[in-house]
C-alpha cells in the first residue's frame, strides 16, 4: 500500500447522513462535498452524526467527493 502525496486533507462539519455510509460535509464554510466513510472507520464502527467535525481526504481529480478518515473531538 502506497500513499500519494497529492491527497489533500481538509476539516469539515457533517451536515447530513446518507445511505451506505455516505455523508454530506461542509468544508471551509461554503463548499459541500459528498464523502464516504473510510474502511478503518467502518471496521471500528465509528458513528457519525450531523454536527460532528471530521477530517476528510480528497484527490485533486475530483474535488466534489472525498472520504472521511478521522472524527475530531
């Protein structure tokens, strides 16, 4: 498994929970991103609710989608 340095990490707030572990996240106060839950978070049964602060990763190829990798306190 390799890590790519072109991945962008951002912080945002979960706005709504969608089916299949998908979430709508607001980043930088105005941009909405559709995110899925990362595999490690699924395996450890991390629950996200609207209002939770999260860290997401995005690729430069599709800036409208991302994956939630960490739940902030």
